[in-house]
């Protein structure tokens, strides 16, 4: 089965799902936002698969949302595909992950920002290459953290650190990410997939029903809150998209300059 902007292969009982827009640093555009939940659902239905690795092609894991799409939205020429597109929650690509009872390991191979960061947060285990870098970049784009990041980030690293990363939007390296427990562990870049596969296969050797129940119970509280969080984030994000600061941030990014915010 083919999924737009994704690559999916199986090695024994392990599925390797790769974000596959390397020329765009695997930024999530419209097609990938539809494909990713569909791929997770297909993997969930495959009884041969017992664990999943999520990674990125090229030098990035995922650089966030596609700024090209944001430019089109600002200009008013972004195509809306019927009523369902208007009703979608901001960042609802994350909801596809709540349907998975299979362990998901994020093999973080490079730049990880914005909703790309959220993708790692929704995974069970995060293994980062020592060359990986992380940023909660949203505020610099005139937006709020989304995809459930307003909930997941402080839950994982604590409120103060989550707010510091969000307010400053600074990139941190893999060592700092490990120190603040944003990632489970850091490994040499050349060993990333080897170690991710070793762990995935080790998990796949365990009884899959027991593994699935363990995951579902441990994630239940988070999953039960995620839709409410996405509704709140969608309200705030739609408001942010009407501001001059957001429009300026997108223009500045495309023009490769620092934005000048006016609080409007």
C-alpha cells in the first residue's frame, strides 16, 4: 500500500515508517497530514507487525508544518477540500496515533521542529542521533504549539522547561534534549537505525497482546485529554493566523530575514 510522502517497509515483525519529503526537510503538508494517520491505521490492522519505528528521510526528522501551505493560507489561495477540511482540528494528524496499540519508537535523525517535535512526543520511546536538533519553533511563526504539544511538552519535560523552549524557540542539541528528558537516549548518528531496530525487534519478541494492553492503559489518561486540547489549540491557532505578526513571520522566513513583530 502506498502513502503519499511516506515510505513504509517491514522487517520481520517491525514496521519502519519514514517521512519522505527530504527536499522539504520532511515538513508536513496536506498530503502527508492525510497519509500519516492512514499509515498508522494500516499498520495497526496488520497482525504481523508488533512494533513501529518512525523516522525521517535525509537530514531532518521533520521541520514542522509546510511554510508554503502557510503562505497560501495567508494569501487566501489554499484549497479547502470540502466541509470536512474546514471541520478538521489543527494538528489532528496526531489523533491517528491514539489508535495504535503497538509500541512506536521515534528514531530522530536530524532537525525536529514544530509539529515534528509533537510527532516525537506522541511516540512511546525517543532515540535521537547525536546530530539531532530540536525547537518548539511555533511562537517564532506567530503561532502557538499545536498537535497537542501544549499538553504533551510540559507533561514530559515539566512546565517551566516547556515554556522556556516555547517562548524562546531556540534550538537545543541532542545532549540537552536528553538532559531535560525530551528524548529517551542519544546515540551516534551512524548507529541510530541499528539501535532503533534492535530495540524494536526486542519489543516484538514480547507477547503482543500484553504489550498492547500495557500501552493502552498507560496512554489512556493522555488520550482522553487530547481531543479537548486540540479543540483549544485550534481556537487559538486560528486566531493567531489572523494576526499581522503571523503574516510577517511567514514572509520573513521565505525572505530569509528576522521578523519584526508589532503585537498586531
